[in-house]
C-alpha cells in the first residue's frame, strides 16, 4: 500500500505548511538506523501485548527490550479492565480527504467511558508532548468511530510513552473538542490537497517553522526554508562603515536579539543538517561537490572478534582472575527489572530505593509554549545590595 500523503505522523507538517505535501512527493521515503530501531521496538511491544501480532525475527538489544517492557507494563496498567486493540488500523480518509487512507495506532482502548490512545515514541532527539498532539488526535478520531459502537465515549486521553528520555505524558479532552479539531484538520487537508497540482506553488503555501520543517523530507531543497535561512544570515551591520567596532556588541547580546536568534536557530539547524545529509548521500553516490571531499572518520571502539577466544587466551597468560575479568554491580534500572520479575522481594526493593540517586536535571532553554513549568535560577548573593 502506498504511503499516505497526509499521514497522521506528519499531521503537524501538513496542517502548518500545506504546500509541503506537494513538495514532499518529489523525495523518496528513506529509513534511518534510528527508524529501524524504533520499528523493531514497536514490533516486540506489539507481540508481547498481543501474541497474535508477528514475533520479530531480529533480536533486540537488551537495553531496548527493557524500554519495551516498561511500555508494556504502562499499557497493561492504563488499559486494565478495558477493551484493547494493539497495532490497530483505522480509516482516516474522512479527515484527510485521501481515498482509503489509514493510520495504525500502537494501542487504542476503551476503559469505562474513556477512549485512550497510547503511542510509543522510541526517539530521544525531540520530547513529544501529549497536549494537542495532532498525530494522536487524528488516531483518536479513527478509534472513536470503532469504540463508540461498544459504549458512550465521554472523554479522550492521549498518552505519549517516550522511555529513552523518561517522558511519560498524557492529556484529556472531550468528544466535542475532538469534533472541533477534526473540522480544522479537514480544512487544512483540503488546502494541502488543493496545492497538489499547482506548479509553481504560491508563496503562501510554504510556511517554514521549526516544528513543521524538522522532519520534512523536502527541507534540503525547500525554497521557502532557504529564503528564511538567507534572510536570517543577512545581519545588519552593527556599526556604520569606518566606525570603531565595540568589543562586546551590546545589541547582539540583548535579550530581544537573543530571542530572535533562538527562533532562527531552531529553523536553521534542521536545514543545515538536511543540507549536510543530502551532500553526504550524493558524494557517497560519487557526485563531486566543489570544495568538498569525503574522508574517513575515526575508527570504532576496539572489541574482541570473539569474547570466548579472548577469555581462553587470557587464561593461558597466568593472569589472576580479577585481572582477567571486570565485575560491575548491576544498575538501578537492572535491579528494578529484577524486582518487577519477582527476583528482588517487596521488602528488599525499598532498601535499594533508598540508595538510588540521580543527578539533578540541568536547566535547558525551551520555547514559551513548552508545557513543562518554567525554572527560575535561585537568587545569587550578588543580586542583593548591602544594607547600610
Ligand atoms: S521544509 Fe518547511 S517550509 Fe519547506 S516544505 Fe517542508 S515544512 Fe514546508
């Protein structure tokens, strides 16, 4: 089945940049190592939750299996006592206007009168939020049609489970709010489809923004993003020609200028990454780009070709056992896994919990729209003037 042009996973892009649908058709779907890792994790999770789902043939690294098991426990807890569907295909063409379009939900469940949509996000690059999540809202509409056959749905919950960055997020809304969302999504989809045969595209059809462009296949060649980048680097001179240059240009470091530059940086970073990726791909195919060449990077970390052979050989070197082996105590995550498996008892686990520590999270810059509460630095002694 051909991949939908207006897929739920790209809903943010086509709802905010309608011309992107036309542009993205020109670029092939490419899978990355990260995407393959995520697909495998999803396949394992689906099989554990529903043995009717195919068992993946490929082995999964144990660290990733731990994350999968955490997700499975979360789904089981959230859907206990309800009707549950795993890897659930839903028709979405009534939202997107594309004939026979479908989306597949990681987990959809009706628990009491609450419809729950649970999504496993295996990436760690971008923190995904549940509130107003457009992809999950499209899924919710598809699932709503099915689950409302069983009982009245009074509330909808969207859940994001992103284990590799400890992000578990959920958001509730009403069926009436879902209806409003769907009407807006329909209008956006109709606009995107109206540009499909436009050549050239009208300028108002391409609307760059950090969130829309981040995962857009067209970004290395997008004229609108390139235009934004060109405008961004066209800084006005800080001084007039012939004027002395201040050592610290105050204007460039002002909160207003830094705020403007942060918005531009969010937009430029994905474009720069896309240009590098495209150049790398073409050069690997033998294309010459003036002024650039391919070189070999650093070799990978050294490892034994056969750990068993190394073990046997080291034994013959008359080394002591503690010189041949490095023993390490298991991590808190591994200990918790043993607790969940019943190998560490109910009374033993609290003792271990008392000696678990983790570093304080460091403050990071986030846009005002981020749903996490703002962090304020503690007042420093120098903030206060001495009282005479
Ligand atoms: S790169 Fe950004 S502006 Fe260009 S088509 Fe994609 S989403 Fe739209």
